[in-house]
């Protein structure tokens, strides 16, 4: 039975979404129906459609009591909103229905597993949020919370596990028909760990072991874990809080972490062999993956940064969008990400240049726009004297631009939005150490109305950023200190987006 809290949220979102014009939203990235969006939740394929839920505060464009928003898609680019799926309307989740995941049960129903939050008194009388794991079961639109929630609480934690930081269950069905999930947790010193649980029916759960321990190597608390097999390896994704920088691989604050290794199913032992960031840009967090019906492992993330997200214009009716869905693979022990192949169906109006040589700043006829997919292959124009810097500037007019620049002597790629029109001194630059061959590098730059995603060398690195420059700024120019030759293949992109 739908609660009054959920009915109110559904009525509000249905009324208020009409206040948001289509061209005020991203063209082919999922954005919130109204209000606030953060982590992707419940990424799943159910009844012939992709379902994506998300952390949601419909009543304000800033973070608030968490609901679950809900959208469906056939191709992960054209989205239809469904009514909000969960609201904080019971004692065990009254402070919020935090992140989680979804799975189809053998009887055809869909199960959502999420973190419920409530406040409980400490010995000194102060209140503190306690987190437990809960489930709701439904038909793809309406979900009923399990009467015996929570299904996991502080009694199901290992010794020294925190009941205050116990969240974000990612569930999957094991090949023997039973279920597993991983959940983020931390120790008494706030160092993150990932816990593994098992269940015969996805309802009754048992603690198995600590699957992975941070030991204060990568930030503190580990959030939003995901665990899956990919190309013969086992992959653990998580989003660490409060990271310290490590060269050009990890940056300060909340970041992303990919661990690639081996998994022994007999002993439930994960052995990490390689670590890397997932995204090297400014705005990307809390990714979640799905195994698509055609066998692709597809990932989507929240395209935002916790350190900047509450500085947006408060008069907007919405805030928050997802990244492009990305196809994952492993090559030479490294996670590779490429935009989903469905994006190519949105391409139109191709403009192509080959062997363009230049030594200063140029613009090219037909190379402009704010909804584009542009591939650049860059080569040094002088084999004896390598160029010192190359940059492509976009979302550009006489006042504003955002840029991607590359310095081959250091192999450093930088994304820079400080001239994008922002009036706040927040994070505007990030740098990444990338691979090049004597200055040759490949860039695929995908622009939507309010974002850029840069895929480097066929997905070896990705840098994502939101940009809120006025849409009339659609110029693109190229700069070099030295001499380069480049090939460009640029397409406009039709609207996908939110329906």
C-alpha cells in the first residue's frame, strides 16, 4: 500500500516537472525529474527495459531526505520517468532511503535492496544516524517494503564494523541460484572496507566476510561498491571519501577506485593486482554497473562532485545528471571505458577533416556545437621538434570557454573549466598522466548541453566535467605551441534525453 509520503512525492514531481523546459535539460544524459539527483541506484534490466533509480530529493534542488527517483529506457539514451519508487516513510528509513540496487526474482517480481537511515540516541543523549539494509518488492512501478525490515543491521556486522557507516548494497544472483551482495562499511578509525553477504532467497541474509580492506590506502570510508567478473578478471569498484592525492592517479576529496584482480569462490577471497581511478575529471562519483542482456558490462555514474554540487543556482528546478553509460572491458590489466554503441545512432551531420596542419590557433568550418561527438587524432607536425602544448577549446564565445590541453613532454592531459562562467572558486581543473607515442594521442570529446566527457586513447582514461556556460557559447577552436597535424571527425547529436 502506497504511503501518503510517497503519494505526495509522486503528485509533486508530476506537477513540477512541467515547469522545466526540454531545452533546459541535458539532451541525452538522464537528469532528475525535478529537484535533486545524486547516486545511481538499482541499475537493472527488467521486463524488457533498463531501469535506473537514483537518490532523489524532489522538493528542492539541494540534497535533502532521500527518496528513490525512477526512469526507464530501451537504449540508455531516451528516458521515460516513472513515479518515485521509494520515500522515507517508515521508522527504519525515516531519515532517508539511501543507495542500493535491484534484481529480478524467479517469480518475476523486482526486488530493491537499499540502505535505511534513522537517528538513534547515543549514551550522551545526542542523536546519530544509524544505517541498516532493507528491501522492497514490486512490479516495476509500485514497491512494497518488506514487513520484517531491516534485513541486515548492526548484529550482522563484523567485529569493529560501524553501524553508522553501513550502506549501499549491490546485489547479484550467483550462478547456483543463490544471492550475494557487497556493502560499504568502515572500521573504528574510519578506514573503509567492503563486506560480503549471502542469501538463499535475496531476503534472508548472512554475513560472510570482509571482502576488501582499505587500510587507509585510498581515502577513508568506501561507498557504493560494485563487484563483478570482466574479461576473466574480478573487478571491485568503490568511491572512497576524503582521499589524498597520489601523483596524477588520485585527487583530493571524494574520488573513485577500481581494483582488478582474482577471486577464489571457494574461500570468497579477492586478491587485488591493479588499482586505478575510474574517472580522472572533475565530476564523477558512485558508479554502478549492469550486465546487459547482450553480455556487455555497462557502467553509469553520478556526473557531479560533492565539493561543488551545492554551489549551483538555487532558482533552478532541477540539479543533477548521470554520466553517459559506458561499456567496460579490460586491456593489459587496465579498465577501459567507451561510450555505449547506441550513442552512434544519435549521430548526424558529419564534418570530417584529415591532415590539418597548423602552428597557432585555428577554427574550422562546421566544427562547433554543444551537442556533439568529436574524435581527434593528434600527431606531431615536426618529428625533430615536438610541440609543447595542444589545446581544444569548446563551449566558447568572446567571454567563455572550457578546454582540454595536452603537454607531450610531461604526457599530462588537463581539463580546465575556470573560464566557463563560474563565479565560485571551486575545483575547475584536473590533470591526468596519459599514454602517448611521440606526441600522438586520440581524444573523443562528447558534449551535451551541460557537460563534457573526454575519452582518451579509445577509453584508457576518461575525464568528465559539468559546465553551465550559456548555450549560445558553441564555438570550438584549436591551439598549439609548436606544430601539429590532426584528423577530426565531428557529428552533431540528436536529442535523447528525458521524456
